[in-house]
């Protein structure tokens, strides 16, 4: 099969290769997916570069956790799923072979039925961007009328989180760095958009909330933003953290305790079985009802994987980057 892979870590153009690899065969308790698309996420280039001290997990790595395609083969007892359109989660989590290839073999639970009204490109956005947003909003436990701050409103996760928070009746505040990104966040449903490069974010939030502070935050960078929490959070607020830029963070811990602030950190790759099921059930309902707006910013062929990684690494596009896998 044709696949993208690397055998050492480093810059995309130096280490990523395209070539033939053995086609995997499903064993007991496995299905094989003939992939149509592969999603490119920030975690993919960070692992490829060895970020946070992560070494090469295997002599040869086929990258990417997200993708979509059709089940074309199955192990004993699973043949009834052959022909299903599916989307993939955790394709390259704790395994060397991900979705940047013509085929992937994995447990059937990781190949989730893809509704017929959702394209394969959009299916390649579900495993990390959408699922992270679903879990983050679920952990925030919003009540109708709550005010939520979603950091980085033009990012892929935030774009979905804004929609999900609005479905729950929240007032959504978000931060961006440009007028173009502000427009993108508003299209997702954001009620208030703050340009953190030109505006004083805490002052804006105090004005929006009439001095109360927000009821919840979905945080993409705890390391950089925690110092602002005393000036933007209300009492008994919840901070849901799905990302950070450093190994350690300084927290205003006494203030957090005095105001009964809840910190909820999670890793989308490592959810409990109950959380995973609840998230998939919710996501399946939303997709089936056509309620989510997707933004696929760029589609490239598998052979252009180095370009795709560089685009995501530079953060130059608003939306998701998806690779099309050749038939």
C-alpha cells in the first residue's frame, strides 16, 4: 500500500517519506479500513518533531490519528461491518501505524459509523477537533444562560466548541488575533469576540459579564493564560483544559481555592470508556441531524504531506487540513 512515514524525527521536509508499505491484514477483533482521507492536527507535527521530549515510538511511523474511509475487511465475527463508511479516532495513539496510508487495521470500536450526510473530508476532522470540543463542553457542565470563554476562537477545536456551547444555551465569549478570525468565530455563533492583540481581555470580560466574570473557560493554553484567571473568572467557575505550551504552569492557587474554582484537565486520546461512549453518542446525534458546521480549509494529496504539516505548523489557515488518500 502507499503510505507516508518517517524513521526519524525532525522537520517535515527532511523526515517525511512516501512509499510502499505492507498492506495490513485484520486479525481477531480487528477491522481494516480503506482510507479516503487523513486529518492533520497540531499533535501530528509535534510528535514528528519530538515535542515535550517524546521520542520515536517505533522504527517506522505512519502518522496521523484522524481519518475516514470504508471497512473493506474484518476479522472473525466482524464481517457484518464490511462496507460501512466510518471515521477513525486514535489511529496512531500508542501504535506506529496511523491514517496517512491507504489502509489501517484497528479495533472495531475505533471505526465509528459515519452518517451518509457527512463527507469523508469532514469525517477526518472528527477524531481530535470535534471530539475534543465535545468532551470539553461536556466537562464544563454548562447550565442554560451561563457565560463561557472559549480561548482561541478561530482554532479548529474552538470553532466546534462555540457551536456546542450555543446548543446548550450559553453566552459565548472568545478571543482571536485578527478581524478575519473574528468573523470566523462569529459565524460559529460567538456572541462576543475580543481581539487579544488590541483589547484588554480582562477588562472586556468584566464589561460583558457586568463584573461577575465568566462561569467557565475552555482553555487551549493553561501555561500562558492561568495568570489572568483572577480577573476573568467568576466564583465557582470551571476551567476545562485541553492544551498547554509548557510542561509546568504557575497557578494563582490560593485565589482559585478561595473562589472554589474547578480545574478539569483531560487528554482526548485517553478518555474513560464512559466518556468516550457519551461523546460518540452525542456526536453521532449531531452529525445525523446535520447540526455541525465544518471548515475544511485545505485538501491536499497524500504525496503533499510535508506541505500539509508545514501549513498546520505555521498556523496559517483557518480550519482543518485534510489529505486525500489515492484509491
